[in-house]
C-alpha cells in the first residue's frame, strides 16, 4: 500500500539486530597517546621519557589534552552512539615515584569511568598500555620482580576502580611490547634482534597478566578480564600467548605441555595456511627457537617458563575471560619489507609503516572464526582496529593527511570491518565487542605522523587542541561510524553498502 502498511493492517515485524545483545561498540584510546602532561619538567615520567629528551621520539606535550578535558572526549564518543569507551590508567601518573601514590590522579580516573557510565557507555580500562614508570627502568620486563611489581600496581588500581569498572585489559599487546622493545627496536629500550630478551619479556608479561587477573577478580568477582595480542600468523608470536593462559582449563597436564603446544601449532598452521616460502621459513625458524613445543635440538628447553607456575598456582583454572585481539593484517611477511626512501624523503625501516598495511576485511572474519575454533568456549573482542593515514608534514602541521596509495578511506573501512564482524557473528562466532582506534588523531608512540582518528585535530601556536568535524582525509568518518552502529542495531544491513 502507498502508506507502507501491510494489507492486513498490521505493522511489519521489526528487523533483528545484526549485532548480539550486549555487544560493546566503541572507541579505544591509550593514555600516553591522548592524555598529555607526562615527560615534561615536573611531570610524571614514563619509560619514553629518555627518548623524548634525546629526540628519538617527539615530545608528547599536551597530546589530545584528555587529562585536562576528558568530558569533551566522552561527550563526543557518546554522540556517536558508542556503548563502550576504552581508556588506559597510566601507572606512571598514579605512582610517579617509588612509594608515592597520587590519590588525586587515581580518583580522576575513577571519575572518567563514572563519566562513561553516566553517558551510557561501559568503561573498558587497560592497566598496562605499552608504558610503565620511568623509575622502574628501561628494562622492567627483564627484571625477575617485574610480575610482582605489576601485581602490586593492579591491586592498587583495582582497589579504586573496581566499584566503577567491570571490564579490564591487564596487558595491551604483550607481543607488540616484547617484539617492539627487543626485536624490532620500535619501542623503548629499542633493541634489535634480542630474541632471548624478548622471550624473557614475554614470560614475565604473561606471568604479570595471570597475577593481575587474580587481583582483579579479588577486587571484583564478576570482572571480565583479558590480555590482548596483536594478530600474527606466526604461532609463537601470538596464539601461543593465549594457549599458555588456558592450558590448565583445557585439561592439559604440566608434563604434557610441549607435546600439546606442538599439536596446537600444527592445528593453528593448518587453519591459517602459509602464503609462501618466506612465511614457511619464518614459521619454521620460530618453531625451532620456541621455548615450548620446539623442534630439533632445542626441543624440551625449559627456560622462561614462569607463566606455567603462575597458571598452576592461580586460584583460577582459567586466566582469561575473553580472547582479545588487536587487529591488523596478521600475515607476518606482509608486515616487513626492504628499507627504502619514500616520497617524503624519509627512509623506512624493516617494518612497514602503518599507512602501508593493506586492509583485509575478509581476513578479519576468517581470523575471528579461527580463534573461535581454537578456543570455542570463550567470547572474542576486537579490542582495537583502525585505518592509518600519514600526516602531510611533520609535527603539528594541522589535521591533513596524504591519501592512502591503495585508495581506502575511513568510512569505507569502517563499513567493511563491521561487515566482517557481522559475518562472523552470523556464522556463530561469539564476538562480544568492537573498538575503533581511535576517536581523534593523537600522539602515536613517538610521532604525530600516523593518523587514526575519526576526528582530525589542529593545534594552535599555544598548543591548544581544536577538533575538526572530519577525519584527516576530509571525510565524515564520525558520522559514518554513528550511522553504521545505529543501522546495525536496527537490523539494517544496507548501511554496510554492497548488494
């Protein structure tokens, strides 16, 4: 009929939502990237302080001024229709010196969490997001007392936050941190090819997570806790981390760990076939050096296994409530390339710049399915996912970015990625959340060149941050995200585009 009513006079049945009940959709931020007010004179210092002093990293300055004006960020996220807001509590700000606790700073973080709830958003809090207090030293994660130091920090933070926060990330990107610090040289202390050091750091980071998991559940028994990893096709660089946190709950005995890990590796690699010879060689080399389930002469090596003790001694059979992934193209050999000089005259390193990493929405749907097959009893979070563009020039040149060489833009990317999540959900994968990286262009780990924000920003000569209505390429990315979330909740598949 012309007025859209059925001839029977009944209204059409409402469409079913394309995202499950309770699905958390939001934005992910990191304290060092957005807060400002660290590493300057008289300010709290984290482990990037030395790099900022010597010019190896740009000064973080006011970043996005989140510490001074969190309400503006929360209001903007709520206006997008976000049901969750991810932020980190910076250890260095709360414990700026040994034995000194800034209670006012901790209370301010609690207020941010409460501000999320007041705006209808679930706060998701990360307690270690690639930084730690400078006073703990550059090599904290090589120190035998590092897990206990971290557990003390979690106990302190949880005592204040637990009444206002249920969802926690203990360690963001443990593999990113260990590899960046000791193999790739991209994070402090910036070592190259320190494989033995990276193995120690991984063991201590995972042990720290297990202790932190227990501390959070003591403070809040119904807490939902995870540790995230950056996606990698190399088993030892990603999936092994999750398996080491779950082995006890899967009925594996301590004596059978190596045989079990070797079988898990075989299954992982069968579900994610290698794309070529270079990947074959990388996987084989990683398996030979592995501390678990190693092949050849290194098999049975017992070094760097404190995490097994932690899991065995934990009051909790399982040390994860959710499998958290930080999405990017997981194929390891896609992330490296020969050094070369780009159009801007800068030399690239062995690791491809983030604006050169190709989107792969089909890969995200496939990856979620694989993780579900490997751990069918746990929900999954896409804890971080974003598209990077490159700033036109150096620091504080404004909100503009160079169009990506592959032609992708943020509205298209958001539709494709959320479409992949919808596809995975329809296939029975229990995806419980998606957080876009990030709300606005911030300070990206030593540089202002990468741009990930739904909003671009400009900085005045006085250092003030001015938000732009568009992203760095001039697109209404924020509006696109808002329309996508509203449409998917209403069961409107047309917002994804395509046939």
